[in-house]
């Protein structure tokens, strides 16, 4: 809930909001809420396509979901 509140503080700060979405996604991942986690990671990377933590988390999540093509795509962006 606090991450959602933080997103509303400065909606124009793309870098910060990318981090917040990624952190909220991690909490969803720990709670096995994979769809919500993926949505937040996608939003994080929409705001900052080069945010490494979001790329790693999304790749890991896609591996868990057995979406290997998507995971490989994210891993390839890390080079």
C-alpha cells in the first residue's frame, strides 16, 4: 500500500517511479502474485527501459512462468 501511495507523490518523476514499481513488483513476486508483478515490472521498464533490477526481476519471473523467449529477451538486454 505504501508503494502505491509513493507513486502518487510525484507522477512525473519517471526514474523514481520506475524504482517504486520494481520494488512493488518484488513484493508481489514474494507473495506469488505473478500477474501483478509482471504488470508492475512492465510499467517500470516502460518508464525506464534500462533499469537493470526490473530487467532481472522480469527475466526471473518469466523463467518461473516458463516463458523462456521473454526471459531470454530480457537477459539479452543486460549485456
